[in-house]
C-alpha cells in the first residue's frame, strides 16, 4: 500500500473553486481500481494551501487514475486555481490504523 502526499498552493480567492472541483474528482475516484482513501488538509496557518493525502494499493493504480477522463475533467478548473507546481512525495505505508 502506498500513500502520496501532494502539497498545492492556490491563488488567493480561488480556494472555493478548487475545493469544489476536488470534491467532484473524489466523487469519481470511489470506483477506481486500487483506490483506498483520501484526506484533504488545509494548513491552519496557510488557508490558501492544500495537502492531499491519497492512499492506493499500488502507485500504478494512481497513475492509471490520472489517465482517466474523470480525472482529466477536473484538471482545468483545479489548475486554473493553483499558484504553482505541485510537490508530491510517495510513502510506503508501514502502519495504517484508524479509530
């Protein structure tokens, strides 16, 4: 199991538009093979930033998701709101525990 952490900086005033496009994207990912879950964080000291924590069975599953029409449909709206490049880091999940 793999987790990808993506940090995104948004242009001020575009947060709501980006968040809505992200919600549409997540509504579509639920049936994607290999998808396990996602969290969206807004740093307490940086309301124009987002941290996406996605968990997948394999990195190849995540890559396949990025090639789907459902993923691409939200790309334009999300990229229009972004102020810079994404920063992604990949992690092998060593422990996964929830309440």
